[in-house]
């Protein structure tokens, strides 16, 4: 059983903290990889909830592989994003605490699973679609402006 399912067994849909990590992956043209999410059809960064025993870096690497098929190496910490509220399509409420990293592709093949990931595309800064969550928009704003060590 994964951590979220375990915790939700006690809390139901009540608001909880979720420890999360994600990756900003750029191609050689400076475009960033976004995932069209299966739960709400909006775009987001590869990433997700930490499992017990994982570091934020390990979470970013694992989630990126699960959602994109790519093996990555984490680079810089862009920032820690904490003052956000999310209500997921299933009714779960959370205040995510998200560590966002830059990451470099080391291998793998870009692929969608058709469930969690409906599409994967690289976007230039001026082509960014509506993001699934406000904190991811803020992460990309910090990334493209060159800020590192951010906290919001």
C-alpha cells in the first residue's frame, strides 16, 4: 500500500500535509517537459508524493521515471513551495510541501502510460499551457527567471 492510501485510510478526504518532489527538465532548446495529467486533464511537472524512507531527490527521480519513462539526475534545488492548497478530483484536500529540482535526462524513452499521463510535451516559456496547480506555475516562473533557493 502506498503512503497516500495508507494516510487517507485514517483521514478520508480531510486536509493533510503531503510531502512532494518534482523535476523541471529542459531540452537543448530550453523548453520544459510537462505532463498532461490523467486525473484532471491539465498540465503539470513530473513529480509526486514521497514514500516513507525516500528523500525528496529520490522521489523526483522515481516519479519522473513513472510518469515519463525517463531516467534523470537531479541538479539544483529550485525551491521549496509550501503555502498552497489543493483539492484533487477525488475530493482529497491537501497542503502540499513540494521540493522542486532541475533535472537532466540520462536515459529512458519518453512514453505515456495512458492513465496517470495522457501526453508529454516540451514547452517554451511563452507557450506554457494552464497548469494543474498554482505552485507549479510559480516553480516555472522561478525556474525561467533563474531564481534558485526559493521558498514560497
